């Protein structure tokens, strides 16, 4: 949505009249590309070619803004609606960290508008048929840890811009329907003998179709049990995953130098310090017969 100074000035002039016709609008955009507008006006509004729905009964508390890097907190309250925000979408986490923009608009002259808040959705609580969502300001990102951590293990995520490994490489992923699902956490498949057990441990499980399409989680265990391949997630998916849904499994990485070199052949992009001393050095002591010449340690990577 675009704004210019004339639109903002026109809204200020309208507010100075003392008899205003303003309402609030919200635009929510999820990470999967879903995008929808809402308003607390009693009718749907079209603003800058985007439709803002009034049928959801969405409202918001007063906006609180501060200086410094503290988080600007407010909240929005609305009714769960099939045409807007559904209970299944909230439960599955599709709205977690969604981008939200709140602005004031003159509903008689929708081109008169002013952004009041830009940020993301924080904690979402459900009660009966309504929800309450915390709004986090743009300064929230400044509260996150910054800088590099020097450690033995790799600090990159398999397949990201720092790792640079192509997770679509043949042999490092499979796509197949799930045979059994327990509590959206334990997944069983027909055995695939060409891939060894534990190959997908610490990898990613992604739902390709069905109600949970687009959801994913990290894999804790990859075992062969009674002739079936059984994968357990660290945290269950918050959706109704059913037998027959197509699943993508991606190979796992334990972030060690040896795995990076032997399993993925990607040691040139390893983002750890495999020779850095660990906590066990605090209790180490000299032993006869070992070389203490002051040179580098001869530590094998593979």
C-alpha cells in the first residue's frame, strides 16, 4: 500500500474538523503468502484496490508507542470466522509472526489514510469462538541475539544461504504418503531400504498436501520398527495430519564437522570451529608420552 504527504495532510485536516468519519483497518500477511484485510467499520471497505472485511468483528485496543528499543505492545481481538481467520489456522500456527499493518482511514474518503502501526503477531490466545493476538512492534527484532557464536558445531541451518547445500539433491530427500500418524508427532511409512536408518534424524518433515499443507517440524528419531520406517518429531504439528497425506523428508545434519564432510561433502562451507577447546579442557592435565611442543593439534575431521 502506498502513501503520500497529500493523503496524510488531508486526513489531518479532516480530524481537525471535529466531526470525523474514521475507522481502523488491518492488513495481515502470513509467511506462506496468505494476505487479507480487516476493518472495524460496519461495512467492507476498498482501500487502494484491497478489500477490508467488516464481517470478522475485529477490534483493537489503544496503540501504545514508546521511544527506545522496548517492544510496542497492543492487542487485537476478533471473532473466528470461516471467511477470515479460522480456528484451524490459529491452532496450526499459520499466523505465528505474521506481518500486520494497522492504519487509520476516512471511510468516506478511503484515499485519506495514515499508518499507525507496523509489526508482527506475537502470542495468540483462543477462547470459545474469539481470539486475542498480541501485536509486536518493529523494534522486537532488536531484542534478538546478534553476532556469531564461536563453537565446535556448525551455526548454519542445512540448506540456508550460509550452508549452501542443495537439499533437493537426489538421495537427500524423499516424498511419499504417510501410512500411519499418531498425534501428528509419530509418522510411519512403508520401509525404504535404500536409505539407512537415522538418515533423517535432525532433518525436516514437511507436509505437502492435506489440511496441514506447508507445515513442518524437525525430526527427532528415525527408526525401523516392525518393517516400517518410524519418524518421531521433536514437537508435534498442530494440524489434523491423516494417512495418505504426502510428506517430504529431508536428510538431517547433527552440525558436526565429520557429518558435514562425510555425509554432505560440504566441509568448505562448515560454519563451526571444530578445533576449539571444549569444557573438558578445564580438567585436563599433562600426560607422559604426549607431544607438548606448542604446535597445532592433529585432529581428524572425518
